[in-house]
C-alpha cells in the first residue's frame, strides 16, 4: 500500500484503496478456486488512511439550490441532480440510464448498465441491478426533461440516453464534472461536494422517514452489505444530532451539584 501511494498516478488514497479492493477480490477468487495461499493474506494489509470527508447531510433546500444552479449553467444536466438525490443513482448509472429503462406511467426505473469512459460496463455488484419505484416528484422532473429535450422514438417508445449532450450522444465525465464543480460553487455548497453526497441524501431520506425496514433501505440503495448502507450512507439530520444534548440536561436534573 505504501508503494502504491508513491506511484505518480495513484497518489490519491481513494485510488489506492480502489486498487486494493480490486486486488482483494482477485485474491478471494483465487482462494475460492482452491489455489494454495497463506492464511489471511488480504486481511494482513491495512488500507490507506483516507482524509475525513464532510459528513454533513445535504438538506432538501441545498439539493434544490444545486439543481437550480445546474439548470442555469447547463439545463440538460440538471436531471442528473434529481436522479442522484431521488433515485440514488451513481454517476456511471446516471450516464448509462436510457429512456428504455424507465416506465414513467407506472413509476419504475430499472438500473441495468452504466457508462464508464463512454463505454457500457457491468454495474458495481449484483445488488446494483434492480428495478426501483420512483415517486411523483422524480417522475415529474423526468417528464419535463423529456418534453424539453425530446428523445427519438423507436418502436413506439422513446430511445436514447436520458442525460445527453447535443445530438443525443452520451455525456462523458469530463463534460459533466466541469459543470458540476461550478454548480456546487454557485449553490454555495462546500468544496468537494460530489454525486455520492446525493446518494447519501437519498439513503438518509429513506432511513429517517421511519417507513421502511433497514433491509428495504439497503435494497433501495443497492448495497451488497447492510453495514455499508448504515455505517457510511445513512446520516441523521442535524436537528436530530442537536436534540440529543437535552438528554443530559434531563439526566442530571436532580443532581444536587
């Protein structure tokens, strides 16, 4: 891990950890094939230490401000904000979403592919493949997006990608990221705010609504492990954190000191 951290193209701890996870997956596969390996080969390696991320949960007002800023800068890209915040899609999944994957009449969105560097690639894990129910709010934004940027009709159905550049061509990361960083700044959000923060907003909104079981939240967020959803993606609202202080006032109310 220390060697990778000195590599010119892998100095980011996030990139190093991604390389480690890929290698760990390969090693587990080798072990499953009964190839002799020393015990606990993967567990002996400590992942690179990541700098702390901003753990502040975005508010609905901040998400709307971000979408508004993107609408001003690049109207075609504004739908990406709503797909991240209201469906929990990852960046590659947003790029790879096609109108054929949507059933707006019944409020269904099927996640079945992603675009990485302009090419269709498999999703992150088996749990990523799912058909999600989407509510009226997201359906309305998708309908408005389709009205503003019509997609070609093939076989009686709209075709092409939902997020496109001019000419119905798919969007690349380079195109999107430049507009994203400027929209984040214009919306007054913290530097470093990324699309993952919209997935955190999605997961936390579902969890904090207290309407769904933890297992269902995990399935909707499409994680393979429940711990990943609840340890990294579900954050309480700030008001909930602050209200806990009152508990100590109550606990020491009868203390003579």
